[in-house]
């Protein structure tokens, strides 16, 4: 019965903990599995001494695909189920903007996929830069390629009659020159109508939102590559140089507070799905590879943060600027096992 007692306590403790996983650099590199990630998820999905499921959500700054498609892809790579109910990518919380803006310019990623994302979020009239380029190619004189496929998935129309209400950068720009040019045109337009010039040039004509702010992203390349944050910095510098004013913008994703609040909601309802109780667990562990987003955000939000060395961060000890409060680990499996040992 002493054994039963210990088991009971461990089970209760297991029900009061949860994990939030970063994806790129923790569980995968691009489409390639990090093997320790698969094992870590198997343990949390019930392959542990208690035979209990330990709730975990995925909190990624990734983007560019609809949630159902990305979850299906991740389930395959990770050999573990990933439900849309436990999944937040950078633009997921931006669905709330659909109620405020009818006509939006969606920038970045494969445009037909990001158009689909915006449609699912409830935006009514979705324009992508390729639609504009298809209607008026002189708008981007530096552009060299416009493939047959891009043309086939673009919808040109008379943009002098269209009021664009907001710009939503969902994913990495595939063509900085065209995207920056069109965004600059819109920000200085009269009420978001292309081809017009604002009567009051000191005012930014329409709002702009970015789905995340990471400067670097781990990919299959040996060193991290530039990400959406560098695109935003380029735009901010251009906007300042050409208008003399600071760009007003909103950034989502980690480490922004709004994203962690959203994660709390997802975590709460996922706890309900797994344990039948709608409440936040006492002990939340975030496992991430990027000190500037995963770790700083988790630290601010009172989570236990674990920094792994399989992605952006490659240092020896802890990160100087944003140290992980639970520790630095070789990989995600080591982090999960250490957290379980501490709590159970
Ligand atoms: O920085 C871009 C994105 O791919 C990072 O994703 O999962 O590391 O937050 P993640
Ligand atoms: Mg990462």
C-alpha cells in the first residue's frame, strides 16, 4: 500500500504539470525529425511508469500552412499525434483580427497557402502581393521572375478601386523587393488604396501586423537563417528613411505576451480534454532552442524554461541575456526526463 500511496501521489503530480514545446530546433529541423523528440512525446503520450498522459501543447513561431495540414505533417514526422487543439503557430491568434478587417493584404509564404490560412480565419477579401503584381507588374521593377504557377494562382483586378484595411505578414517574404515596395506604397497611400498618396503624409494609412519577430530560424542549413524579424527591421528602416517617422506595428508570436495568453487558453482546454478538468496546471515547462523568443517569453510568463542545444542556441553554459530558469539540456528528451524526475 506504500507503493500505492507513492503511485497515487505521482499520478496527482502528473496531473498538475504540462509542457509547451517549440517545434523548429527542438523536435524537428525543417522536415527532419530530431529522434529524441519522438521519444519525449511517446513518454508524454503514456509510455511511462504511471501509464498516464501528460498534457503538452506545441507553441511555434512557424507559419505558412493551415493548422490542419501542418498538424498532419507533424504527426507523420514525429510519429506521435498532434491535434489542432494542442497547436498554436505564429499566426493562429491573428484569426481574432478577422472581425476588424474585411480586406487584407496577406504577405509571405507560399501565397496560395497563406490565402487559405486567411480564409480559414474568416477574412472576407484576401489579397496577396502576386495579385497586385499580376495586375500591374511595373509596381516592382526589380522583380525578375513570375512563374506560370504564380500567375495561375493570382487574381488580378483593378486595385485603384480596392481599399485594403490592413497588412498581415503571415510568413517569410519570398520576394523582399516586391513585398517591401507594395507595403511601402500601401502605408503611404490614402486609406489603403494603391496608386494614391496620403493627403496627410505624417500618418501611416493602415495598420500592419507581423505573425512573429524571430531574427533567426534553424533550418536544414548548418547555420540559422534570417526570418520574419529581419524583414520587419528592413521595412522599419525603409519606412523611417522615406517618411521620417517610426513604423507603427504589432508583432505576434513568442515572446509576445498575447501569444502566451492565447497559449494559456489552449492549455486549459487541452487539460480538460486529457484530464477532464478545465484548469491551468501548476507546473508548466517550456522547451525551446531560441533564448530570445522561447526562453525570454516563458521566463516572463512564469513558466519553467528549458533551453536545448539542438537549434539556434549552441553555447556551452546558459544564455547570458535570457538564461533558461530550469536549465540547459543537450536535447528535448533530457529536458523532459529531468522535469518529470523533479515533479513525479
Ligand atoms: O523562426 C521561424 C520558425 O520556424 C520558428 O519556429 O517552432 O522554433 O518557434 P519555432
Ligand atoms: Mg525553435
